[in-house]
C-alpha cells in the first residue's frame, strides 16, 4: 500500500512538472494555400521565444517541419513618482499653538504584460517546398495567432491557430 502511494506521488509530481513547464504543447491550426484553396493541417508549439511548427498537405502528401522565433511587443514596467507639500497648524492647552509643514514623496511601479508578439518561421517540406511565415501571436493560457507566408515557388499562404 505504501509503495503504491509513493509511486503515485512521483508520477503525479512528474505530470505536474510537465504540465506546468508548458514545453511541447502543440496548438492546432490551419495553413491555407491561397492560389487554389488547399487547406493544410498546421501545428505550432508554445514556447518562450522559439518553438517548432508542423504542417501536412493532404493533396500532395508533403510533410513540413520547421521552427519559428518570436519577440514580445508592448508591456513592461513603468514608474510613477509623486511629490507634494503639506502645511498646517494645531493648538493644545498643554503645548500652546504650533505650526507644521513638510514634503511627501512616493514612487510606485506597475507591470503590464506584453500585448502580443511578432514571429518569423520557416517550414521545410519533404518534397522541396520551403514556406516562410510572418505571424502575430496573442500571448495567453492558450495563445492565438495568424499570419502570412510565401513559398519558394511564389505561392502565398495564410496561417491561423
């Protein structure tokens, strides 16, 4: 009983680490060949900047693999500093009348997450087609994106995921 419990805990820990790391999660999508309307299966791997891509053309049987690199846009840390003066007076029976004044200053920092990312990638087919893709990606728990591409034969593509 105790051995099964330990095995379960290690298995649970391994699965939790794999899920939380986020590596290797492939998002499904479609790659459209605009000249003739061919719809290809497309997958893009989530990443922190560089990931793998896959596509398959059911009509020609060409299998594509490749990689992309993205950079975040927008967001960051901003600082706000506020300065001010105060004046006043007070009176009491014991201490008499007194005046007071001073300066106040505060600084705060806020973080805004990136609004989106731009990415470029290349898919290389096993039958000689090479597709260059330009994509916009919205970060999130399940990122979404779209983009355009062109291959080494002059064909244009649109990608959505």
